[in-house]
C-alpha cells in the first residue's frame, strides 16, 4: 500500500533538500530576437522579439522589459513593462505599470488599476501546456 501522508518533519526535509528553482534573465541592455524555448523561469528586463514557449514555467516582464511576441505560452505571466502579442497562460497578472496589447487565453486574469490594456480575453477552464 502506498503512503500519501507526510509528517511536518518529512515535509520540511523535502523542502530543504529540493533543488533550487532554475531561472534566467534577459538584462536591460540585451535584445533577443527569435524563438525562445526552455524549462525554467524567465525574467525580462531588456527587449525580446519573437516567440516564447515556457509552458510549465513563469515569465516576468519587468518595468524596463519590452516584448513583441508572435506567441507566448507560459504557466504564469507577470507583466510590469510592455507586451504586444498573443498569450496563453494559466494565470496572468497585468500590473499598474503594464502596457499590454494583444489577445489573452487564460484560466485566471488580474488587471490592476492603472494598467493599459487593449485586446481580447478568453477565459479557459483548463490550462493545457
């Protein structure tokens, strides 16, 4: 019989020994053009033109970040800068400093007061990576 219960000590030990979550960064002075795919979280402070496929990972577009994407597929998207494109994600947060133009398909969407948004939204029950 398989045991599914973990004691608090077992949970703590598992959390302490779990490998750190990998992430990458496109810095403020970098420009990336083309198709970006990978298996870790990404933070963009520079400029990206093309497509982004990080279906099981998070994408953060910082205030200085500028993204023009044919298509973006990520688990969670946090926009603080500018994004123009088509997005599919489980959760999207458009902050008060964000400027977004494009189409969204998401399970959950949050648009904070002050954000600039132009486009369409389709709420989907299930996110399929």
